C-alpha cells in the first residue's frame, strides 16, 4: 500500500522514492517560530535529548507558500520541513508523523524518500459543536482538538445548544469550574493551531435594542476573553422570525424581515464596542435566522444593507440538511446576504434522529470553488463524538484538497486510520448513506427484493451473515459509542437470516418471528427500513 494512503488530508503535490529515512531515536530541532511542530515531533518520536538532528523544522514566510502551507523533503538520512507560518510547520509535522505510522517491514519507524509541497484550499476548515442533545464531555472535546490537529482542521466552534450558558441563560457568567474547562480547551486548541471560536446564542430572550442587554452580551464575552478566547460568533438561528419584544418592534419596525435590522445592530455593537477595543485579530461570525436556501428575502435584504461588511455569515445550504451543495448555491447565497459565507454543514449531525448514526463520507459537495465567495466549511457532528470522526476525517480531506477529493477513497482511509472502525466495517457500511432520506442500502434493498422473487439468496445471506457476526469486544471509544448499533445490526442480520431460512424451507415460523421481534426491540436504527420489512413480508407470505 502506498504511503500516501496514510496521509489525510491528501497532499497537493507529493513524490516518493524507494529509499527511507529512519526515525528511531531521531533528533529534532527547529527555530522558535516552529516551536509547536518541534514539540509535537519530539513527543511523538520520543526523541532523546542531545541527539543529533535528523529532522529540522523552520518557518520561512518568504518560501513562496500560501498560508498554512509547507514543504517536506526527506532523503539522505535527513528530513527538512519548511512552513509558510507556524501552522504550516505544524502541518508538515503532522504529515511526517502520518507517513511514519505507515507499516514498514524493514524499519520500526521511518519515512520514505519524499518531496512534498502542500497547502490548503479553504481557509476555514473545522467543526462546530452546534447540535441539540447531550453536549460532548470535556474529554471528548480535548480528544477532538487532537484529532483536528492530526488532520489539519483549523477551527472548532463551541456552540452546544444544550449548554444553558450558551443559549437559554446566556446572560449568566460561567461557573468557575466550567470556565476553567473552557480555558483548558482554549489552551489545547492554541497549542495545536486550532481556532477556538466561542459562540453565544442570545436570540431566545434578548431585547436587542436595550443597551443593558448589549452590555450583558459584552460582559459574557469579557468573561471568556479573560479565559483566553479570542474569536467569537453570535447565533440567531432557530428562533421566531418576528421580533418578540415591544421595544424592539418600536426600534426596528414590524415589517417583514425587521429582525434582521436588530441582529445587524447587535453584531455592529459587539464588533465596535467589544472586538475593536480588545484588538481582536479575527472578525465576528454570525448565523442569521434565515440560514438556509439561496433566494433573496426581506430578512436578507436588510441584513445585506445593515450588517457590517467584515462579518462572516454562516449558511447551511439549500436546506437545513442537504445532500448536495453546488458552487452556484454558494454564490447565490452569498449574493443574497451581501456577505462572504461559510458553510455550516449539518453533516454528520444526528440530532433530528438520535436513533441513527451517520458513518459515511462527505458527498455531494462542490469541488469547483475557484472565485466562489466561500470562506470554508464547519461540519456539525453527531452527539457521538468519537464515531463522528469517521465522517469528519473525510471533511478534512475535502476541505484541504478539493480537486483530489474522492468520497469512497477518503472513506477507506478514514476507516483504516481510526481504531475500531475497520473491525466494525459491516456496520459502517450499513450506516453510510447520505442524505438521511436516501435508501440506507440500495444494494441490500435490491437483494431483499430479488430474494422475495425467488432468489438467488447467496449474496444476501453473505451480507446478512456479516452483520449478524459483528464483533462485540472491539476496544476503543468508537466501538463503545456504537455498541447499541452493533447490537441492533447483529439482531437485524439474524432476523434476515431467519427469514431466508423460512423462505427456503430450512427454518421455522417461530424462529423467524422471534428473530424479527428481537430486531424490532432496538431503539438504535440499523437498516430498519430494509431488513425488518423483508422479514415481515416473508412471514406474511408463509402465513397467508
């Protein structure tokens, strides 16, 4: 297997030779600007102190590389990494470690002779913990930041809908213990070149025109600023489109789209009276109430006219959850808002149906994005933090190198790289369909239909046997999170097998009914619209 198959995201330009550079006991040195890359390599390679340097890392902003870009050259017993900036040097280190993780029959730790020149396509590549339901734990978030760094995702947005201090009780300061945890996340993110974006969602109750309310918003931001937060977002999603408070109706009117004026005013106040005095490096991002679709609306017309020019607008696509997003969609949406947009991609989120998990690759996203006003992508993951990484690995692959993105190949890489995923491959395949309304397994649906018409049964039996035989003792967080779906898949497979036995005269009605009952007993949904209906049809046919 080629070493490039172990590097996610896929590099822009890379050539590999047949010789190797050994990294066992390799010394690492670098300049001060590359400190995070040097520390990462020394830790990962267990580099002894005072060992002659095999790996050298430096930052050179005159190297002719785009932001976050790097070169990596390996040969003649040495490795040189040059980053356009500290992030680029860090990403070069991640590529080196990915290559070193590839199996080699001759060396315990090595990289092939290499010449890599690499940089990202999208400036913003990240995730947004923006789902409804049980928020991730602190440990989940820390692990996620490390995962993001490995795959060159450069942003994490803190916006869990069910964190009360983010949404319902937005005015209230965080308790000291929770604030300390936020500070730990900020520090971890900074060490790994991940932008930590803190979002507030005040729209359920805020009186937008009230100076005291705006002051409360700034005070909340000040609290997390003191904890290290340096980038902010204001979210006005999933709230009534009309203004709820009399002072706001008096200030902004009651015409259609009047709430956009209120939202723009709050964003302007926050930018002018909080971000600017604090010297914030990055502009504000906001989510409008009208966040899906591409057409102009009264709300968007007002937002385009009144929202400060530098504010970035999040948008979810032609709908809230979508199967495809084209370059035209992005261009039309940006025009409707009068602002550059970022994609809040509701993938692989499952807060609309917690019985399902989405373990497939990102599909249907445009790759022809030259001159398209898209800042980047933030994917909204599932409640299951570790299991989300299968899909999120493919998001990282897409956002870094658009032209090279192949969903199926990227998915294969993700499964190979994430512990526990390969062992659960039949489940991953059964839960890979996107968008959510699609047939979860067209191939299995066709096989069930063919079996009802008289066969053949062999391929269907083999697929059902794979599901029924899923292992239950797989180690690691992915397997722990997916345990309910493993159990459901095993019983679904068994129900399908019992139905085939009944259909072919090798089984009994009682066994088929009992197996179907077990399959129907699970809250976790694995092929619920495929296998149980097949089993019921078989039972109905036999008992007719």
